[in-house]
């Protein structure tokens, strides 16, 4: 039998590794030969009794193999057994991709420019369903991932929806285009049924390691008071939620049974645009240019510009979000093969989103894009310096909670009027 134990494993290609842990005096290679010999004998020998005896012998050999830990490792083979994925651990729309052994690549693409009228819709009456909740959703659909800068990105979604409506109706008091920005998975919101052409589906993605760490320090350490120990951090990181989180959150299709790279590529084809957290300004400008908008339509005020307090909605109090402080032990773990395997497809998707942004910039024209980016960053710097101290957030820098504030919801869409002042002052 072929020994695969020395096969090279590429970070983005899943290759099965066959390990035989031998008992003293019973080398694994010999056990493999015994199994091969028994199977061959079964095929050649005739007679019921002989075949039954061979089956019993093979059964004993399998039991011995169990004690000798013969196993084929998949993505999460080195995850402690108590944290391995089970169907109940996973989002209902994706089965455990660790059970699929495959090779493949993520294929980036240039995000297409919008050639149709923008999908700006208003509810006809309070009794009609919102476009995002229709049987076939339509309108601006933003899948709000966790700990990716998605609250700030939601502010951009709210601003562009308001500005597009005002421009279409030539009326600054026109009701905003309906926009969805819920913390729910794509599948949960039934966006696989969306009306193509009458909907714009987008989301935001971040380095999966930094996203997972941010989630621990925000929800576990800061809100729940979980002690920041190596054991607690590692246990949280290897929980089922963080293993290829983006695949489960962004996939729009039910009962995914394909391999991880197939899901990655399907996500890249299903979405109209993916923001990249680490390239937030570039993403904002590219989004504006693809939709034929002004860069002033995607100006933003950072959602956590209030001294690192949250939005004040958790137990109706302001929670200070602890900064990420990672020990040397956890840093070592994050460089391990175990963590690499646990985030394999998320990293592939994140890298493909970065490459897709580059391809999009090339498509838009790098010189034109750079001009727009420079103008945008100059204006947005004024926004941050001028508006941060003037806008009332739900929580201030000392942790005081305000029932009245200048945000549309929580800490999303804050300071719209102040942003408008800056646009007028800059003559944009």
C-alpha cells in the first residue's frame, strides 16, 4: 500500500494523510499487508466456511486497527473530539465540509459595473412586506457579518440608499430606498431566491483570524466577562462557529454538500460585491464607482469612534470592548496546522475577495480609481475630525448611555447631517 504520510499539504489544497500508529511488535506496514492478503484470499478462495473464517479474521484485524488508531485525517483531524463538528453544530445550509476531500482553487473575478436602474424601492404602505422579506427578495441587500466593520459598512448602505432615493425623486425629504442590513446568514434571509437585476447583494469579509479574535474579546471577554486565558481563547477559536465561519454565513444555498472550494466559488458568483475590511476605503470607492454613485454617497463615520464602547443595546448599558491582547501561546496556536485547517476555506475566500478588488480596480482604470480614492480619503479625513466630537453616539467615551442619539439604529448610520455639512463645505 502507498504510504502517504510524507505528502506535502498546500495551505489551500486538502490532501488526505494516512497515519498508522503501530503497537510494539506489530508494525503498521505489516498490518496493511495482512489486510491486503486477507482481502486477496477472500477473492480467490472458494467455500463458505473458508470465506466466513476470512471475514472473521478481517474483523479482528479491523478491531486491532482501531486500537492502533488507523485513520484518514480530514480538515479538522487534530481538533479535540469534544469540539469536532456535528450536524447540529453547523448552520443548516451547509454540511460539514471537512468530510469532503478535494483539491481546488478559489477563482476571483472583477465585480461587474451596474448597468440597470439602481434597485431603489420603497414600501407602498406599512402593511406591505419589506422588499428584503418578500418571497423573492429585492432591493439593496447587505449581509451583515460579525466583527468585520459591518456596522460602519451598514452606515454606508443606509447613506447610499437615502441619497439614491433623494436623487431619483429630486427631493431631500423623499423616503429612503429600502435596505436590508441584518445580522443573519444569507440563507436564513432567503437571498438565494432574490430577483437578479432588481437586487444588489453584498457583504464584507475580513482576515478570519482577526475576525475570530475580535469576536472573542467583544462578546466573550467584554460582554460576558469570560476570563482571557489561553484555554478559553483556544476553546472559543476551535468552536464550530469559527471553523470556516464565512462559508456558512455567506452561502445562500440550502443543503450544501459540495467541497469547500466549490462553495467559495459559488459565493464569489452569487454576490455583486464583497467589501474587504482591511481595504475599507478602497472597497467604498470601488462600490460607488460600480454603482455609478458619487464618493460622497459612501462617506462614513466609524461606528466605534466613541472611545471603543459598543452600541449600548446589550442589556441597555454601554460595554467597554477590551483591546485584543494575545499571548505567545495563542500566537503559536494561530500559526499551527490545526488553525490553518480550521480556517482553510475562509482564508481562500478572503484572499479571493482581495484579488477580486484588485481586478475590479483594474477594470475601472487605476488612474481614475486613484483620483477618486484620493478625493474620498481627503474628504473622509475631514469627516472624522469634524464630526466625531459633534455627533452624539449611543455611548460616549466615558461609557454613558444616551437614549437620544444621532444614529439611525444602534451605532449604524451615525451623523448623516454632519456628513452632509462636510460635503457642502467641500463643494462635492
